[in-house]
């Protein structure tokens, strides 16, 4: 599975960005699909994710500001980020976990840098 990310960049505090992640396989094969991030000197953490069946989980720090959505026809997941803060600065990684019936492996995108700064 290949995950191709786009949409990172530099944005001022309070601004918005939308990340996209296009998968090379049908999203039907995934039991989890979404975004993690890693800030300098910190561990990688969950940002927002779809679980199998369509439920979502968000990090407490982004609830109410970020929204994850998907287009199954395009095998693409989106992360709309609003009211960005400097502490949102990180490399954002797309993640997909295959369902066990399809091998159960985890896949990561190459990461896209989001910098929130004035």
C-alpha cells in the first residue's frame, strides 16, 4: 500500500490547512485510516483516525478544530485543520492499517511538514 500525502506548509496562527492522503488500495481493506503527527523532540501521536465501520477518534488537543473526512471513490482521506496553533507544528503522517483478512500490516506515508508561525 502506498500513501501519498499533500497539503502541508507554512501557516499563521489561527489559519487553516487541508491535508490529503491518497491510497493505492481500496479503503475497504483498511481497519484504520488517518493521521498521526510528530513534533521535534516528541513521540508520534494520534491526531485523527477513521476506525473500521466509520467511527472516528480525535486527539483531545485537536477536537473542535480539526475534521477528518474521506472520499472512498478516490481512496483519499482528508484532514481539515482550522484555528491552527504553534503547538500544531509537526510532521503529519498518513497511516493505514490493513484488515487482518488482507494481511494486517501497517503502512505510513512519507510525512508532510506543517509549520504554524507568524
